[in-house]
C-alpha cells in the first residue's frame, strides 16, 4: 500500500466518526514530520465552556534518527504530543485524547505489541495530552502493531475505530515456524 492510499483509508474511516482531516506540518528541531491531523471536538461534561476536549489522530513519519526501541518511541511520542499541543492549545480544549499513527520503515516484529503496550502508560510532556492509542504501521510490509486504551469513558473512541478498520487491511505479525 502506498502512503496516499493509506491516508485515504484514514479519511474514509475517521470522517463518519466526526473527525475532519487537516494538513500536517514539518518541524526541524526536533525533527518531526506530521502528515495529517484528524481532530474531533468532544464534550467531556455538562458545562460546555469548561468541559471541552478534542480527540486527535496524528499521523507521523518516524524520523531515521529515532530508533524503534522504547527510548526512541518515547522521544517520538513526546515530539508528537508537543505538535498536537501547539496545534490545539489549551484555550481551545482542556484535554486532548491523542492517537498516534507512526509510519515506520522498520519491519514489524513480535516484540512490537509488547513495546507499544508498555509505552501506553507514558505521561507525555504536556500533561493535558492523553495517549489513547498507538499504532505502528509498515506500509511496505503491510503489517501493523497497536495498543489501545478503553477510550476514557467513551469520549475518545478514535483508537477503537482505527483498530477495527486497520485490522481488516493490515496483517498482524505472525512469527515464522522453525521446522
């Protein structure tokens, strides 16, 4: 699958859920290429002014200098959280439920699911950004690894929607059998 087709798939999946695609941006220091944002306004409580949030799916390309290990993933998610925090500042929404979709050229391995699950417990630099889903996609391999939270009482359901849709199109890693 090529990148343009993948982004079209995300468009078709997230639009019915109320998210709209917004163009990405490139940051030079620290290096981060955001391909696209998919924000969706969320009402978190009964008071509209104080209980507003936004669910954001951020699609990033993994920079070559960032390794695919736990330390590199922490760096990459910190950069993505800062980009989302800048794009959707606190006066627009108090809480951001972020789903990170990382396009990687590194192959998906059996350890990726465990790595992503362990990474879900991270506290990201802007404390108002909650990591609700983490996807690592290799388009050439047509494989995916992901970890998803419960969605914060149903307010941020983008991760579950993506998991359902992408599981139909991409393979999860199946280890080779040694015979």
